[in-house]
C-alpha cells in the first residue's frame, strides 16, 4: 500500500508542476485559455494572480517531492502537503469549479488515506 501511495503522491506532484506551468507561463496562451475557459482579455487582466497561484502549486509539488525523497521518514511531510492539496482542492471546488474536486481534492484524499493507513 505504501508503494501505491508514493506513486499517487508522485503523480499529484507532477500534476501540480503542470498546473504551475499552465498558470505561470501559459495562462494567456492558447493552451491556458482553452484549459481555463478564459478570454484573452480576462486572462491578461488576471495574469499576475494566476502566476501567484502557479507558484503556490509549485510549492505544493516541492513539498510532496520533499516528502517522497525522505522515504519512510517523510510521512509527516507527505501528510501535511497532501492535506494542503486537499484543502485547496475543496476550496477550489466550492469557489471556482467542481471539476477541481475530482482533479485535485479526490486524488489527494485517496493518497492521504493511503499514507495514514499504511
């Protein structure tokens, strides 16, 4: 079960690196506009906020990678950063789009349960 948890944590970290790239570098590009359903005008107006959000996603990924790099000793770090991802996913799902609940919160909740119970 610990191996599956670590694989899921690595995937979650990769997704957050992808979110960083989308939000920091592609927000007002065709890929970012399509992904987030923004117009160029709204994306240009919110670009600075998106870059900030992308940076936070990078920190979440870094924390998860840090926890993974410590092996068994990284359990508390994995739990903390998975809880952060879960809370951010729930908040995003309630305030932005429900899709975030399935893309971000659900995988974090599963990984968190696997870490806690393995």
